[in-house]
């Protein structure tokens, strides 16, 4: 890893133009790490663009320079033109082109030098340089660790720290999952020394809900939560029509998949919801139930042992749920 970090530092210092790319359905980690890296590059007078396939959730739009993120669904031609350039491409928090399927072909056709910074296993894309570590809370934490080992550290600022903190905060669900390593808390302590306002960040993310979002959450739990007692599983499913009933905005169901895991005896939680041309699936689990294997073997996507996400393009939402229920016995015993 140290040799790759040194190579990364050289590339940053010796090049002028960069494209930062992250995955569709952006979350706190993808957004936080992308903006942190963007601020660092701007601080050393580099030309940088951030490209996302679709819009970031409303609760992250307060972040400094979040309006600089170029959204393919809003400005496809601008993204296409940028990807025609011979810029260094840095991919954060994803490792399969299915996560950038909206502009996958343009990404693949670009033969520029490509760098991966990620904490997910098994990259499926060819990269010229890989900085990967699964033993961290988030890509944001990994990015901080990388920068800390380079001369670039002196160019970090409060905006950089704000992005890293936001990524760690959200990918650990406020330090409730995948946050068992002392190193994570040591990094957070260093981030606070930059003068970031922890309470401001927390309130903008978690205490900034609309009435319709709260009502959608209540509706989903009361009306759409199903329990499969034999397999210690619970799931929620939502249609586009139901989203319309509650004036859905990107981010309104953030964290919803975690609610079923609060039920006594539940070991596996699933959330299914309709998108324009596919069904989105989010899975969470406890213990040794490897939800990334469920996604990898039966859907399109990936993730970690206890948190994964994917898509189903060939079935409607009811059929997708039936498929999920049919494969459950392969991954969880009703005798556990």
C-alpha cells in the first residue's frame, strides 16, 4: 500500500486535470470523500470535476461546494464532454461500472489513467492504480489515511475535514455499525481539530426532515413491513406511486432498511423500491449472514458482509421479492 500511496502522491503533484467519479444513489461516504478530495485538489490549484450519475440526497446539499457536483441525469452532455478529455480519473467508493451505468460506456471509452480508492472487496474494473482497504469504516476514512501519509496533508483544510467526517458519520450510521476500530475514533479526533462543527453537521443530516419524509417512514413501517419468522428476516417494499403520495426526494428513505433489524430476533433486513427501469435492493444483516453474497450471486451489485445493495432489471418489484424469498434458505437456516 505504501508504494501505491507514494505513486498516488506523485500523480496528484505532477498532473493538472482530474475527474472525481462516484456511484449512483450517492450517499454520505461517496459525497463526503468526493468533496474532500475536490477541496484538496482545488487547494493545490488543480482543475477538478466531480461527476455523479444521479442527484445527491437533500440532506447533503448543505455541504460546501456540493453545487459543483455535475449530475449526469441533469447535465448528460456536460458529463460526456468532460469524459472525452484525457484527465486523471479517480473513482471513489465503487468498483463496478454497474454503479455508474448511466455513463458506463463513456467511462469505459476513456483511456485515461484511472485510480481506485475504495473499501469494498473484489474490484471488477481495470484500474491503473488501486488503493483499497476493507478494514476501514468507509472510503472517507481510507482517503484520510492516504492523504495523511503524503506531503498533501499540509494542503488539507476545514472543508476537507468536513467531507471526511460526514462520510465516516453516515457510513457507520453514527458510529453504530462497522465502527469497532480505535483507529476510526482517532481519525475523528483529528478531524475535530480542524474546527469542524460536529453539531451543525449532525443536525443538517439527521434533524432536517420534512413532514412528508417522516410520514413516509411511518407509512413504510406500519403498512409495508413484512416479517418472515422462519428465516429471521423482515423487509419493506415501496412503489413509485407510494413515493409520489409522500412527495419523495432523493434521501427520504435513507436508513429505512435499518429499522427491521431493530425487531427482536431479526437477523436480515431488506428494502425494495421501484426506480424508473429497475428495482433497487438494500440489505443489512447481523452476524455471519453475508448479504454481499446474496446480491453478487442473484442481483447486480455488491457491498460488505453485513451491508450491500443492488438492482434487479428483469423483474418487477413483486417478482423481485418472490425471488428474494425463494433464495433465503440458501443463506439463512430456519433452525438457527
